[in-house]
C-alpha cells in the first residue's frame, strides 16, 4: 500500500493540523492535540486517511474528505462547492498544481494549496493558517479560468473533520436583548445547519459551534470549535454522514445569482476559524490570545465610558448633557459618548437617518459647546452613527429613493424600526455617507464612533436592477469602516447592531469593541457576557452599569450587582446620574476606581470559569499571565435547592504558589450582603496554595439571589515555603 509523502504538519501551542496536499484539494488528517517529535505520525495518518473501496466499487469508506468536500472524491454529504455554467459543469474534480508553506512550528504558519479543474475551467486556492496562539483559519478562492462564459457560485463552504469522540454539540441562538443563548444536543446523524439570512451576523447567530466529548464543560472534555467570520448572510454546520465521518464547517450564504464569475474573476470565502482544546476555557483562551496578538488590538487602557442613551434618549439639551458629563467626571468617567438624536430632524426613531448634519434646531452652534465642555473636563468625545441606514422621512431618501435596498419591482421591503437599508454598493450613496461622516469626525475631532445597525437586510437588492446585494453590501460596509479609519488614525469604532447583533471576528478586524446587548440588566448580562467571552476577551465587550431598574426588563438590582457584572468587560455607565443619590455616586465611584485598578489584569489575563454543578450559582474570574494575581466573582443567579453552597474550586492558578484571599477595596456600603454574613475566608484573609484552591476550593457564601461577590487572590510566596 502506497503512503502519500505530501503530508504537512502545522503545530502551535497545544494544537497540530496534519494536512495531506496530495493530488487534489487538501485533506486534514488530524486537527487536535499537539503531535511532537514523532516522525512516524505523518505517514501513519496518511495511511489511515486513504480511501477504501466498498464491495460495489464506490468510494463509500472515505474517512477524510477534503476541506472542500467533492462528490467526485466519494463524499456524499454537503458539497464544498455548488455552482454551474448555465446548468452544466455542476461537479468538479480538482487536481493539485502546487503549494507553498511559510512559518515554523510555534510561529504563524501558512499553507497555500492550488488546484485546477481543466474540464470545468476553475482554479481553487486554499489557504490554511495556524497562528502561534493555536488558532487555525481557512478560506478558499475560486477563479473562473475560462476564456468566455460565466460561472455561477451558489455556495462555497469549507469543513474540518472531528473524531468520533465528538459526541455532543454546543451552539447559540438568541434574540434582541437576549443574545448568545446556549443550546446543546447530541451529535446526531445528518446535518445540523445554522443559517443566518439577516444580512448581518444576527442576534440568533450560531456564534461559535463546538463539538466535544459528552458532558464537556469549561474545564473538562475535549472540544473542537468553529466560527464563521462574516457580518452578512452565513452558515455554520455540523454533519455526521452515514460513513461515520463528522465535520464542522461554514461559509457564506449566497442569494440566487449573487456571485457570478466572469472570466478571470475570483470569489473568496469568509475565514472559517477553528480551535481545539480541553474544555471551553482553553478554546476561549486561544481566541483571546490570537485577538490580543493583532497589530490593531487596542493597547491603551480601556477608558470608562458614559453613554447618554438610557439617560436622555432623544431629549438632547446642552445644559443637561454638560451636567451629565460633570457628574460622570466626579465618578471617574474618561469617555463621553453622545448617542442617537443629534442629527437633522432626529427627535424620534422615525426620521433623519442618512442626514448626517448636526441639527441646528437643537444645536444652533453645532456640537462645539458640548465637545469643548467634555474635553475641558478631561474626557474623550464619542458620537453615534448608523451609516448603513436611511429613514424614509429624510432628505436623503427624498433626494435618492433609488439608493434604498429593495427587490427592484417597484416596491419597498418591510421596514424595521421605521427605516430602510442604504445601498452602499451604489458609488454615490457610499460617497455621501463617507464624506458626511468624515466631515463630522474632522470638525469635532471625534475620538470614538458607536456604529449601529438596527435592522435586518430584507429583500436586499438594487432597486434599479433587481440584483441581490447582500454580499456586496457587507463588503461595502467593511470598506467604509476601513476608509474612515485610514482617514482618521486613532479613531475607535464600536460594533453595535440592535445591541449584540454584529459580533464576529471579521467586523473585529476593523472595530475596537462590540456592544454585547442593548439589555444591561445585570442578570441577563451575566448570561450574555459569559458566552460572548468564548470568543472575545473582556476588553472587547462593552458592559455598562445601568439605572437601578432596568429599562428593558423592569427588574431592580443593587448597584453592587450591576457594577460587579460590568466590571468583567469594558466598563461603562448608561444611567441618568442626575437621579443618583450622593451615596450611589460615591459607591459608583468606588467601583470605577476598582475597575481602573484592575483593568490591566482584566484586559490581559486568562478568563476562567468554574464547572460548579449548581446552575443557579456561577463562579468565574481572570488570572494574570504570570499567575501571581487573580480576580474572581461568585454569582447567585437564583435561589438554590441547597440550603448552603458547597466548596467552589478556583481554576487556573499556579499550584506551586500560595495565594492570599483578599476582599476588594470597597466600603461597607458597596459590600454584597449575604444571608449568613461574610464568609470566614473574607474576614481571615487566609493564605492557601493554588493546588488546594483548585482541588478543594473556597466555601461558597450563601448569597441572596441576583448578587455577586468579588474578591482577589494575590500570590504570597511559593507554596512549599509556607510554615
């Protein structure tokens, strides 16, 4: 039996990818635990990956389909490529023509493979990368090599195999105000397909699709996870075929006729990210390390934000806003963001989008007096925009109704929030938005843009031609962000989309944080932020302290719970501080001071979660890179069936270090009260080894429901030197 010699291994962190680039499209023979110093591994895996002919002569036993699976190679599941030439050339058989590799183990490594199908006249370039942090990503580029005639791409998907041990699937759904709700089920036969057809990432997006050993958690079980990095229509899937092969994959969802390749033209897929680890915390840690290693990752301390939305909504008044800014400074705010309502005619959500001029009826001297007051108080100034949208009642829509995305048959699609989508693929529309927003940023020297996107793309077509435009609109939005950042170095952008409806790794290539949800009720935010953190580190997730009674749920919570929740993120405030008492302002100031004291740890450390069996009681924290410090919180989401909590193990610590358990520096007024008083370890400040804290843990205090207790661990000395 011959064994392929064209096998390449990419290795970094705890992960290896073994890729056979053989005679066709690359096949991944192993995606999982690191393989080191085993010269026999590659040929062994190659022999295991060879096809076996079934009794009927068909290739029914193929255990390793290509990253772009083809039926011509025996794969009878979801095909990697679906397309045709006027109803012909519907099936491909790509033949390898060459490859290049760059990088070395434990560095960023890239494998580029090229293949052609001369009969169908297509060329395929596949790129597989493995970052030094252990994050893999794949994409494919398809080119029409014919001299004449078009090729229509219906779908181009990539996939990776996972072993039989992947028995259970975790992914996410959600809605506005309750994004990233987890759902789990067995890895059943067939295809588990999660499509997003909203023209944006979506509040109900799969977000991350993980497959793992049965019962995997944050600290246990082997896990494989993929993320489709695209802010438009997209799909992520898990598939178990009749031959026992399990795949995880994804790609863009294309509308009919949306990608038609002329001769020489190329379509490139979104990146499909893939991470392997033991437990979800390892998955998250790899993503976090990779994001933090980017050249464009925020490096300055994340400033405390005061956003005006839930304080004033559309009621903009200079004196009120200056008073809010002044109160913000007294509690430690560093960035003031003026939200929706400042531009032409915008007194409610029914008009004005697209008319990006300061409304002289509200701001007769422009925003200069407000911006000057904010800057004189020592704060940065940020401003809200919704660049991709247009109100029907706007000067822009009246002047250019043809710039609205619509199906092209003379009617408009359904409205959402009384607005339509502006067709940024029209050069005039793109230039209008770019120049209008750029002029405002220049005039007021804006530091920060809150970039919103408050409706789905329904029937997204060119109103004049009827051509579908979801794909091109997504690329145009990226281009608009990129050009604004090029023109305005240092400008930061927040991705907001009806709250957390545009959270993906491609929009984060050009933004500096996301708004996780329009719901800042801390009980809901505990859940939303817990799962958002699987992909994003704390510094990229906006998390604000709201009013005592939540505007979105009507629930009332203590300031301690609201602030302890916001602490584990990019901290901000979205509360009319004019209604806060002097005592509340003092307490809020203490929490802001704590955030500033701990933000270096929060925004550089490793996030950890405890697999405590009681779902009403969560524990999580962040451990410094050198593992000498940690910040943890115990959270009671509800009443427990148990009269008293058990011991809660604290993961991620150095077993050889001894840690002093310390309360955070908050006054008695800011302390979370418990039914049984303060725990003994809070009062005694014991010194305990990391090994003991992870193996045995701390006694969980009996918290009232919807409360959180925050504490520190500080390395005292090596554990073996303790008396």
